């Protein structure tokens, strides 16, 4: 039996997106067509790159410039979209401190959405969630390699932090192996690497290989704000999904993808990329002209991995020639 996962990247619902939520319906952030794509999948997972709360003060840390906080209506928007689970393992989960992080988990739970990657203690922050669809058990595990000062501790809340530049830590490899025995599919969703890069760095590629060796079935990364290439069961970066960010004229972080991955316990059987356009604080399907840029970028980004791209009816099917390196 196989199932289809809908996967989306950095989902920032704070700042001007939060203002839109305050003035309009929670259903206004995503077009009906985007929602239909999500609802067509058996399960949907994304990276929530903000907290959901009305409490807290901005996290004080040298060099931290951006703080993202969304109102409780953001959780309603994600529920309407059809999201089953989010990862909070990223560099914005603690933007407004531990109380806001606790509120985030509570608001998500109230709307039937699971969360991984951050919590009150190491056990909660590092815990996986096992989702089930059509009899297939999918373990979702979130981890981030930045920032170190967000790392969960025995006495303070935080994120599931791993210094992936130094390699996959033993605790993470062991956990993946244990999940492989408990679930049919293990999805690892790491927040890794710097912003605004067009391809994965060498240490990210090495970490991906180590995660696969530990037992991961599928890897869906994020952090760059720009989608990267696909290498077998590794989607190196899902790119952005919604935000209010400035647009880089060369990288075009306002044009992105969501992925529909059909897989079983052996790994992906089919990967389909859905082209998206990120209007200011709203996401919709890309139009014909926008798809030209997205298609060419996806072809170039995936070619080095032996992955080819075929277009049908405005969607892209990726054919991987070799397993992930």
C-alpha cells in the first residue's frame, strides 16, 4: 500500500501576513486551488516558521533581526488548508520566548494539527509523531541545525537542535532507526543550511546520506527560502510557501513549489512538483509565464543529481535516475 504526502516549506504567518489574518478570513491566505492540492493528499506536512501566540517578548540574541509571531487564527488557516503536522524545528519557533512556543503547540493541537521539533523539554522537542493514513504509519521527525541558542535543554524549552555541520549525532541516528521499526515510513524534515542559496551545501548533502543510512525513508528540507533539486528520496529544500519577504530578482523566492510524494516503505514511487506563486501574504498556483522560470530552475537544480523533469498539465513529474548520494 502506498500513500501520498503533500509537503510545503517555510510558512511564515507573522508580520504583514498576521495583519492580513487580523483583517480577513483565515481562508484568505491560500487560494482554493492550493487547498485542493493539499486536500488531494493523504497527509500534509509543512515547516511553520513562526510562533502562534499573543504573548511573549522578542528573543534577544546578537545578530537576530527578525521576529515572527502569528495570531491564533493562523492555526485555523492551517487546519482549513488540510495540514496534519508541522515542524517547529527552525530559527523562529522561539522568536517570542517559551510562553509563545507553548501557545503555538496548544493552538495547533486545538485545531487538530500535530507538531514536532520543539517543546518544553528534550523528550517533547525531539519526539516524533506517527501519523496514519490508509493503514500506513508515517513517522515525522523535525530537527534544525540553527540557531544553537534555541536548543532545548533539561531546564528550558527549545528546538530539536543538531549540529549537522559536524555530522548526524548519535541520538538522531538511533531515533530514526527506532522509528523505522515502529512505522512504515520515516519522514525527516530538517531545517538546514543558510538562507538564499541555490543548491545544498556539501555538509547538507553529507548529512542527507547519513540520515538515509540511519533509516529515513524520505527527507524534506527547508531553510534556503528557495527550492533546491531532488535527489532520489531527498528533497533538499522545499523553498518558501507563504511570507511577506523581499524578493530577490535573481533567485525569485516569490516563485516556489509544493510537492506531492507518493511512497511506500521502500521510498518514493512518484514525486510531483506543483508550481506556486507567492503574492504578498497570499499563495496561489503559478501562471503560465511564472511556470517558465520555475520549470527551468527545477530542471537545472535537479540535473546534477541525475533527476529529470517532465511537465504535464502544468505540473512537474521528477524521475530520479540514481539513489541519493
